[in-house]
């Protein structure tokens, strides 16, 4: 399970690294008065959670679990609430749902609690 958690951590680091760099560039060019969106904050949270999960930290597992659930609610929640089960909605739900399940199972908890 530890290897799977580290693979998940690497995946989220790679997925959120480029958007985090773009956020940093915006900060450098526009200064402190950059408008922050929920997606920007969630991207940074997922990057930090991925780095922490590489070291198998419990707080990082919870961070990624909450972040994956937030992405699921943001990206698929509105369509699912209208009972719109299109192919894109199902793919999005499965993609983020897999991370929620993998990070929530007891084996993942046991791997991060040493």
C-alpha cells in the first residue's frame, strides 16, 4: 500500500506542478493583488498534499482525500445533481472517485500511521 500511496503522490505532484508554477508566475508579474480562485487554492493544496504523501504523512493523506472530494464536487457535482449522466460526467466521477476510495480505505490509513 505504501508504494501505491507514493504513486498517487507522484501523480498529484505531476498533475498540479505546472498550474502551481503558473500561479507563481502570476504572483511575480501582478504582485500580491492577484485574484485567487478556488481552483488555484485547490491546486496548491493538492501539490502540498502530494509532497507530504511521498513521506507517508497522515495529514497529507487527509489533504489529498479532501482535495479529491472537492474536485469531484466542483467538476461533477452540478451535473450529477441534475441527474445528467453523460460520458464526461461519468469519467470525471470515476477518475476522482478512485482517488477518494483509495485514500479512504483502512489500508491507506494504516500505511500512513506508523
